[in-house]
C-alpha cells in the first residue's frame, strides 16, 4: 500500500483521483485545498487529514515523516494549471513522485526545468493522458499504423462544452492561469491527435476568442480542422433540442469515431500503469504543450482548411 497526498481536493477532477487511489488499494494520508467544500472525501478517505493552508499541510507532511516514519510515495496534483509546476516541485522535494493532471505545465520551457529537477531528485513526474488508454483511440492508432496510408487522413474535431457565467470569474477564465480555451479544454485532444498521427507540421489559428477557438493542424499523417467552444450557442440545433449541453465529435475521412463511452475507469487505469512503473511522463506531454503554447501565442492566420462551424459564426 502506497501513501498519497492530494493537492486540489475541492476541484472538479479530484474525485477521479480519489477513486483511482482507492481502487488501486492505496492510502490517502493528507489533502490540501484553500476551499473546504471537500465532503466528497468521506466517500473515499474519511480519515485523511485535510488542510486549507499550504504551510500547515507542508508542516504536517514533515511531522509525520519525522515522528511516525510515514513518508509520501506519491502526490496527486489537481490544482489550477498555472500552479502545476510549483506543486510538482514540492512533491519531488518531499521524496515523492508526482501525478499531475493535464496540462502538465503551460509552456515548453517548464518541461525542461522539470526535467532537470526530476533528474536531480531521482523521483518521477507522471501526467494523466487518459485518452491514450481509451479502447477506441488505441484501435485508431493501430489502424493508422497498419494501413500505412500514403496520403493524409482528413480529421474534423469539434468539442463544445457549455459553461455558465462562473467560468469567466474562476481561474479558468484567466488565460494567464488556465492557458485559455485551447489549453484548458483542448490539450488532451491535441495530445491524442499527435500520439495517433505523428509530429506537427503546421499549426494555424483561424479564430481565437475568450470562449471559443478554431484552427488547422497538420500532422505527419493527418490534416485536422478543429473547433473548441464553451458557448452553448454553438451547439448544433439537434443537440439543443434534447437538452444536451455538450457536443463532441471526431470524424476521420468522414467517418465518425465512436468514443462516447469508456471514460469512467481511465484515471484508475492510469494509476495502475503508474504503480507498475509505467505511465506517461514529461516527454509524453511535450508535444501537446508545444501545440497549445503555439496556439496561444500566435496571431490569426487563415492558412489551411477551415472548420465547417466557422461559417456559422
């Protein structure tokens, strides 16, 4: 049984990490969040110590190590994106491995800095790239390898996940903290696309607004038109009519990729791989971090094929 701490216990994604720690028969000894709405912990680790101040959390970790000989094996990080690298460094300084939600960091140079610290500490940094474990995505990657297509696949990625007014007020609405729409809701798709279709050859942004973005990515084996939005007005009419607030579609050569199911256990599967000494590390995350960094920092460039939804705006 391994000892875990969790930072960001009140966040949206934290329950998946709590479940993964529990499902892999490990123990959460301490959790931290500046917000105290963490009743979800009762469902998993009611006896874990909880803190709302980092200093007290850090002191507690030190105290149980020296007085009770209890050391941390892993620190799970579910905090706002801009804090990830700081919390990763804290984990490594404590002699623990870090398991961090995506995006691992916001900028490519942050990866380089963490690589140095990882080497110095002898600990490992793991990230959650759960789409790589999804059966449909694995099947797609195998298909691309086996077909060895001479030309490129034509891919359309559409992801609309409606968010209310709270989004702009939260850290997610602050680009300096979240990285913006493409980073916050798109990074796992870009990781999946680069994992399946190879290195990026072209990256153009056609639309970049606070609540939506679109562009063209060309990979070694695919041409990708992408559209991401948190604006419910962008939902297709048939989706609105059934009261659904999320629309996700990936088509490959006009054939829909079915991956609407199979997500519930992917965090647990990620933890199982990490605990076996595998999982995904810094270099696995690098391509997607470079993609979102380039999207965030470039001007509008209308080169490349445009996503169909741009005609509706």
